[in-house]
């Protein structure tokens, strides 16, 4: 396994409210987290960094070799639930942080599987040699409208409420978390990202950049592309290569 990761403020925002974490359990097993905070310069970063820290600590401490998929699921859901409580309590204790929250997409990759848990519109993509597939569904207002047949895929991209999300850590005492598992085989790439990438770099460009080498530069290339295309938001990516 190899990891390529980067977070960048972008070309418009003054502050970076995203947080990323990643690491190795072993040469063949890794974990990663991407959080995109909301709530202003102080609140957004506080929410995302708090959530990322809590999740990192949980997945490091609770992991053991050759865990069952059900155990990995429980570990990720427990980690994100704990992070939600931590961010929620913090926002209630400090008036300046009221209303803060964060998206999250977290992964554990091992034993030929990638396990993904997420809430919000930060995404996971699975990239092959000539294909790319979004493996998370955005928790957003435009996604709900699309699912009801009220918007086309193209209309979603430019809709005025595109950035309104329907789930975020820290907003309520409880959080609903989606979990899914995908096979992960040799030469595939798992990409976790904030919407600062997905809103500015389309899937065909992500795929094209993944085909360039070396892999270690992939995250930098993605960030550069988002900035070339406007850089209107913070940009965060964690890419994992099965080698």
C-alpha cells in the first residue's frame, strides 16, 4: 500500500477548515480520514480537527490484525459517533463555536477490502486503470432533489443550494452514518476527498491524473487541478494505492 495526501486552502478562502489524517497499520493495511469543517475560521477548523483527532485515536487503538468486516464497521461507526458527541459538546460549551460542524469520510483498507464510513458530502472514489466510480452518496439537498427526479445530474452541479448538506458531525446529538464495503485489488486507488476537489475537478480529469506517475505526486496533482479550475474552496485529498 502507498498513501498520497494533501490539504490546501485553495485560491479564494482565507483559512483552511479541512483536516486530514492517515496512517499504516502494517505495509498491507491502512486507515484514512478526511473532514471538511463548517462554522467559520475558528469553528470550522475546530470541528474538523477535533473529529479527525478523535477518529484517528479510535481507529489506531481499537484495530487488531485480521478483523472481521463487521468489527471494522463497528470500529468506524463508533469512532465517528464519538467524534460527533465531542464536536457537539464543544459547540455547546463555547458560544463562539455555536453551530460548527464537519463532514467526514473515513476508510480502513485491508484484506482485499476498503471499508468506508461517511456523513456529509465529502466523497470516496474507487479508481481502476481505466475507470472511476463514486462509492459514497452525498448527504446534500441537491442529491435528495436528484433522487426524487427534480434535478438532472448537470443541474446538480450548478444549483444555488449545491453546498447545503443534510448531515454533519456536531450539529445534533446523534448522527446517521453510511457504511459500505468495496473489493480493493492490485493497482486500484481509493480516493477520499472534500468537496473542494469534487466540485472543481470532474471524474474524467481525476482518472486522467491517476494514470500519470509517480503515484506519490497524485495528491499534489489533484490539488493543482482544483486550483487551476478556480480553487473556490479548501481542497483535501487522501489517496491509497493497492500495490
